[in-house]
C-alpha cells in the first residue's frame, strides 16, 4: 500500500474535493449495496443544524476522508447531527482508507446502536 501524498500546505479546493468525492462514494454504496435508493449528499443545506453528510436514509452518516482519525470528536459531532436529524444514536462515522473503496472503510458506531444491530442480526439466546 502506498503512503498518502502530503501537501506542504493543503490546498483548500483539493481538500473539499476529496471530502465531496468520498461522500459521493458513500452515497453510491448506500444506494447499490445497502439498498437505500434515495440516499443523497446533504452538502451545506442545513447550515449550523447539520444533519450529517448523507440524507434520505434512516440514520445519520458523517463521512471522513482524513489523514488522522479523531474518533471521539468525530463521533460526538455525528451524535449531535443525529439529534438534529431525529435519529437519536443511529449514526456512523465512515472513515476512508487511503487507496481503498467504501467496502474497505471503517464504520464507527456508538455502542448502544452497535448493540441493537448485533442483537437484531444474531438474535438473543
């Protein structure tokens, strides 16, 4: 695996494009793999009351194409956005893996949401 290319001074347009491209890739994944055909990018539609990066789905997703994972602050932001979106703790932060596809991404979920998903998938004994 190759190392990520680092810019001495990050180019604002390049950073925005990387984030936008990652959001578009997650939207495509939501539509084609998960089965949410109405998924779309939210962009900056909601301003200070951000509802996550992906709209028209039953949860809140925050997409991150960053060099350095900051799980707790990103998860806190996602939970705040889930509150604005009315999805409670049903949220995820999707981290892009350098050079990887969405299927290679790390999905970080709050523990309470993960527990419900695991119980629903595996059932309780």
